């Protein structure tokens, strides 16, 4: 299986925060060194879906093929519980993202401390 890992650069996060004219900055994605850089963030949010939805999303996306090969899909699915446990242990807000985009966005904003509409 091809290695699909990314690491967050502390200096890059500092640059992004410094360049933003706002107090609130959202960074999206998952990186291999999350725990090492956790202190950079006020709030961490983990969006999750069930296995069937994940399979559907990976199988139907057109921007890259990662997760479509059986070995890649198996690795992704087998690591889900460990990843969720790790995020919970680090204090992340876990949001089920199979709901409507409006509901998910409202939950993300609420977790970030922004009052809902």
C-alpha cells in the first residue's frame, strides 16, 4: 500500500494564524503528528461517518483514488476506531457528519464557540 501520511508544520500554522485578519481560523484535515501539534489549537473537531457512508464517499470521489483499492479501504476502516479513540482522548469534539450540511455546520460553529442562528 502506498504511504498517504502528512505532517503538520508548526511554522506553517503560525503563518496561517498570523496572516488571518480574523480571530477564528479553521484548518481541515488529519495529519500523522496531530498529538504533537495539539497545543496550536483552541478546539479540535473530528467529523465522522459510519462505515457504509465512508465506503460510498471514497468509492465515488473523483479527485483521487486513495481508498478505492481493497487494501487501502481495509486499512482505513480498520484504523477508524483507534483514530476516534485517539481524538476523544485528546479532547476533540466528535461530530457525526452524515446529517445535513446545515446541521453539521451548526455543530462545528457551536463547537468553535460561535452562536448558532
